């Protein structure tokens, strides 16, 4: 536990963890000595009550996260990423590389795998864990070749009748020279258009960050869900603060995050996502396996439900799902 | 350049000359007889500029123009029948930054006399009927919120051929100029990207024609959705067109951007647009494309 990267709002936990660690190391020292048995017993009960207190505190902190704190949890360096979920919830992953046009973007992972009883095409953003992997993945910011690779594999899935699962985890599509030159906007736009008419079921889950067009570029789906502490919006809080508040700092980021209505609960209320998938207590990084289990349960359940629909109904319902998006006032025509 | 070609189709009203159209446009332009061209820095007589479709007579710099003027420049005189004007922006998120979104909306509506950043309707272009949609940069940087997304989607749907109903559809022409998605509608504005793109998929399935015209500037969520999905993509000269803004890119790569980066001519070279078309030729070009597509 002590090796965890600590978020500032988790500070009270650190002190408790310290105490628990101290007591447990004392128990280890004193345990072999029978003369200290009663002392050890009381230490054990002390440790137990501290652990209960800790669990209560953790659930308290995580039930009251502000929008900006949620963003920080979604970016936790130990938060499970696409490759972790592939490890934890899929079998027999057959990775496929390359867009057959320009190159292979490691920021988007694609391949066929099995989730529970279902064969699927999986597409997901990868941010990278080690520094070298992070750099190769551009911290999860995909290039046009990544979006084109994703589409190519999704069209392959359509050909084989495989349902598509996409895991969204990106701060946004990569803003760079090469990306612009190779048509970043066009690559995303084509994905939006083509995903809307793929004749197989598509489910998308925002597992961490859902940053703008870079996220939507693989998230035009029949059902869209978010993990409990993920965020999804049109711009990052820092980007929004820099533009509308003229500077990004702790205070303006907090305000921007709140205004953007980017949490899972907000997105559910706005009808942008259909479900919120609960994470382990204290965030997915504290128990990746448990989070992966609830994720795969949701995927299997949702795909089994979608499987019942004909391709025509599926495509029509997907169109209607996005057709409804937006809120405006409408006067009766005069 | 100052006269429209006569249109042979009988169902179009008789075309007017540009000089007849001009008074209406001039009224919308603020005071000041002379102004400085931001490109060549020469002083330009405003009347000359207007007569030249707001293109600098000295250096051909294309000045930014609003949707109302764009419609007047592209549509045959008095043929534009505006649609979907009953849609008004709401404030679904109760968004507040330094000002509330509601305050900003009212201020923009007063400033521009428009309801939102878009005008759409049926018109004739050199006698060919079309669905014309123009974004308006003067209203909140032409950003795409729910009203803009809904108007575009309705316009596309209204122009989509429907065999069962014996409806041949209309060519769709969207003139883009936008800073991207509208932050004050956050996730809902993001969803407009998917909505408009999905509508274009249906238009495509039905065999409709979509010509996307990119003007200065077209960036962000607008470029990354309908604007780059044209069957044919035209761009005005020297328009800034891209996904990320130049400032963001510069901060990311920490080096100077090459001259002309993200300008129309750069995109043409990169294979991302079909043609760079000067404003004066746009009507002719659109009419030609409509004819070739047989739509």
C-alpha cells in the first residue's frame, strides 16, 4: 500500500496506513515470543479497528469526490489500462497491428479475443505504464493511423460478424505536425460516420479519460458505459480553464471540471452514457481484478442482449441513439 | 465577378445582378470607409472590398464573412428559403465560467441579430436547387452546440433521397467556419459530431451529394466530423483548417510551425482537400459539381 502514488485528498489515509504498517511490523517482531502473546493479541485488535476505520474513510473520500478529483483518479498512474484489462478479463488475445497505409500506432490496441463465452474484436486506447511505453504511446494520444487501424479492424469484425468492444482512455487525439499532415480530423470523422453504420453490435466503455473527439472516434456504439471514476467530455478541464478562465490552475481546473459535467453520474443524467460500472472501493487501481470482473460482466450481459437484434434494427437504433443527443428549445413553427 | 451568370432553369426566379444585392449587404457592415487589409496591410476602400465579395483587391486576402453574407454570395438572389429557425439554444448544463452561458448567448444574439451560429435552407445556385448550410463565425466563433448540430442534421435529413417516397433529394452544401465544439454545452456538443456524421452516413447510403466548403477558420470538432466528410471538399484560399489549433500544436512539439502550416494549400498538398477555390469562383464550382454528380 505504501508504494501507492498518493492523491492529495487521500492524505488522511496515508497517516492511517503508516499506523497500520507500524503495528503490523511490531506484530511480526513480537509474534514468535510466547511471553508477549497477550500484547500481540491487543495489537491485532488495534490493527483490525484501524483497518475498519481506514475502509470507512476510503469509502467516505471516494463517495464525495469532486469532479476535478475524479479526473485525478481517472489519471492515476496505477489505474488499469487496456492491456491490463486484456490480461485480466480476456482469453486468447490475437493482437493485430497496422493501418496498412502508414504505420502502427501503439496508442490504439486492436485484436480479437474472448470475453466470457463471446468472441469479440477489442479496440482500446493504451497510455503506457513504463516511461518508454508512455512515450511510444504518446500518453494515449492516438495518431490518424491509430484511428484508421481501429476502423480497419472494426470493419474486419463486421465481415466476420464479431461484436466490437472499445475501451476509451485518452486525454485527446494527438495534436502534432504529422498528425495534422496525415489528416487527424479526417480520420476521426470517418470513424464517426463508419461506426454509425457497422452491422455488428458495438459497446464502448470509458475506462479512464474520455477526452473529446479522440475518445468519440472509437465510441459511436449501441451502448456506452463509463467506469465509476472515469471522465468524458468535450475538452479536458485544463484546456477549458485555459480558454474560458484565461489560465489553468488548481482553482480554475476545479471550476472547469465542475462546469463541464464530465463525471460518470453527470453523463448518465445527460443521457450521453447508458450505464455506470462500479469500480473497486477507492478506485480501479486498488483492485484491478474486481474492476475487470464487473467490466466483463457488463460487456457479456450487454452483448447478449444486443445479439438478439437484427443488423438493420441495430443500425437504426444506433442512429436514433445519437440522433436524440442535444438539448435546445423548439418553438412550434408559425 | 460582379454579375451572376443567368440560369437557364425555368423554376428558378430571374437572377438579379450583384449591384442589386449589394445594398442589403452594405447595411450589415459597420462604419468606416477605409480599412486595413490584415494580410497586405494596404488601405482598402470598403466599397471596393464589398464589391469584390470581401476579398482584398490588392492581395486577394479573403476576409471572414458571416452566414448572412455567405448566403447572399452563394444563392441565386431571393431564392434562399431559410429553414429550422424555430430552434433556439438552451443552457442544459447551467454552464458558468467567468460569465454564464446564458449571458453569453444573449450578448451574442444582440450583437449578431442571430439565434445561433448557423443559417440553413433551400436555395438555387445558378439555377440548381440545393440545401445550403452556412456556419456563422460572428456568433460564438461559429462553435457547434446542440442547435448547430441539430440544424445540420435536419438539413441533411431533409435533403436525403428517399426512394420509397419518390423523393430525389437535394445536394447538400455546408460552408464551415468554426472554432470547433461549443465548450458551454460540453458533452452534448461532443455528441453533435457523432449525430451529424451519422446523418451523413445515411445521405451517403441513399446516394446523395455532399459538398463541404471549408473557410477560415475550420478547426476542432467541426473539422473532425461533418466538415471532412464531403464527397467533395473545397477550401477557400489560405483558410486555416485543422484538428488542433496551431497554439496547442506549438506547445506540444515545442518548435516553430512551418510557414503555411494548416492552410488550405498545405491541406491540398497533403491530399486532404479536393480543390482550393477562390470565393469569386465558388458558385460556378458548386454548380459544376452538382451537374457532374447528376444529383
